[in-house]
C-alpha cells in the first residue's frame, strides 16, 4: 500500500467512542477531512501560483526575444542601406570620372567600380576589435575572440564609449555584418533572346559559357557517367523562359518533362523570378548539377561577365567559350587562367593588371597571355557592374535576421529592388 493511500485512509477513517491516546474525539469529528481539505487547497494554490509564475517568465522571455529580433532586423537593414549608399556614391563617381578612367584607368589600376569594390564587406564586430585595440590587432586577440565566440562584455562596452563626437557609430546593441557582390561576376542564364531553333542554341553565347563551365575533365566524366548533356540542360532553361511550348532539344512538348512528377507542374514560359527557380527545370533539379554549376549562375544583369570580379571557374568558362578555333586542351586553358588570376590579384604598381574596359581585357589576353580570342570577344565581357546582391545579417543576443536584396543601378540611381528576402 502506498504511503499516500495509507495517509488518506488514516485521515478518513471513522473515529470510535472509545478513548484512545491518538483519537480523543468521537465519531462525529471531521478533523481529518478538514485537514485533508486544507492540504488539498494549499496544493492547488501552489500549482496555480507556480503555473502563473512560469507563464509570466515565458512571456517575459518571448517579449525579450521579440525585442532582440526587432533590433536584429533594424541592424540588418542598416547594413543593407549602408551598402546602398556606397553603391549610389560609386555610380555617381563612375559618371563623373568616366572620361579620365577610360584614358588612364588601366595605368592607375582602377575603373568605375573601384569605390564599391574597395569595401567588399562590413563587420561591426571587427570594427569593435579594431577600436578596442587601437588598430593593433595581434594573433592573440583573434584567438581570444575565437575562443570566446565574440568580444567580451568589457570590450563591447569599451567600443561603445564616447569618442568626442555626437555619437559613437558603434554605440548600439548587437552587431551586423554585410557584404556586396556584383551579379556580373556570374554567368547569365536569365533569358535567351534570339534562341528559337536548335541551331540557334548551338551558336548561343550562353551555351558556350555554361558548356565552358562544365568542360573540366572531372566534370566531363561525371556528366558522361550520369548520361547528362549540357546542350540539353541549357535547352531546358531556354524552354522554361521562352514563349512557345515546343522543346528546343529533340522536339516534343515542353510540359511532358514535368507531368510525371508529384506534384506535376507546367513550364513557366516566362523569365525566372528567382535564382532558386532554376531548380525546377529538368536536369537542374539534380543536386550534382546544381553543386557543380548552380553557384556560378545568375538571372540578373545583361549577360556580360565582369572580368575584374569573376571567380576563377567563371573566368575559365569564359576562356573556353571565347577561344578562337577548336576546343582548347585542359592544360592549355589552366595555365593561362592561373596566370590571369595571379596578375589580376597583383597590384598594378607591382606588375599586376586591373582592366579599364573590354578592349583592354581582349588585348591583354591575346598579347600578354598569347591566348587567341574570337573577334567578338569584347561583346561578352565588361569591367563594370550595374546589378548587385547585398546580404546583411543582424545579431542581437540569440536573435539573428538576414536580409538579401538585389539592386539594379543601371536605370535607377537609387537602386531598383529586383529581389528581397528576409530570413
């Protein structure tokens, strides 16, 4: 018998008239039941008060987290607007100095995009570290931040101290970090004007560049093993964005590729809205294809590759696509691309190169690298950018908010928003 049950029976047991040292009252006594009622009431009140206190604590935590989320969102927006200001200034700089840059830019190692590219990222936590160390950051400081997963409370308080101006820039809760990338550093697959027949597809610059991206030996083997044709992959992109309903690769109805899926859907027959929409296109829904090529594509811009900012694999694809004559060997391309990337990352004053225009790029590749290009190669490259992707993350406590915006400065000096997402 459980202890509680024995206790209950003892309290509720009828009392007899016989005098006993433990029971000094008669049968009519209800003292045990009264005690039981008091104990039950105390127990219920205790549970009620505990539940109310717990609910209040939870509501306070939720309110505090919501407050931090609002602050984090404001910080993320700050990083976004700060870069918007930098890009607006950069574009004004481009308009005013364009004649001088065209004439002297190559010799001085600058072009119209120099301003924004000088500030590729902003990190307020790094700025706080610079502030508290007076700009003398040592390896021990970096290791301490890594161990503590951030600055200490004392360092943060020091970074927020008054510096003799109206208000310290770093005087706020939390931190934000933002970065900017130009969409022209990627290969454009947003639309395919003029591509109507399979012959048009084979002559398309977009196909040549995507095929150049897949032209690495290890990629070729993977595509062969998985029975994938780059011509078909690009043709499916064309079918998704064009207005007709016929497949450009081997004919047939475009929608047939998607009717056997669950859920099934139809071809959009319109330009892509987001980069992620490419994953809906047949072939591009395969993780292996996306991992190898998806991260180097864009649907924004005008189709030209910025040779000053493009990553190595995109430059390699460009070299393959623009090569004069038959397909170049892997070794031949790799040697030229390696030299190109080395010189591009070297300051001009030390013998490096920074391209002031498309013609400058063509002359450099043909004369300095001895790599023959097509006659129309200058039509596929650029050295300036008009569309940018800004990613900004605000953090306050455990709250984290990330904003991503794609801004178009080609026709709007303030940057027309083409894409916006909050996570």
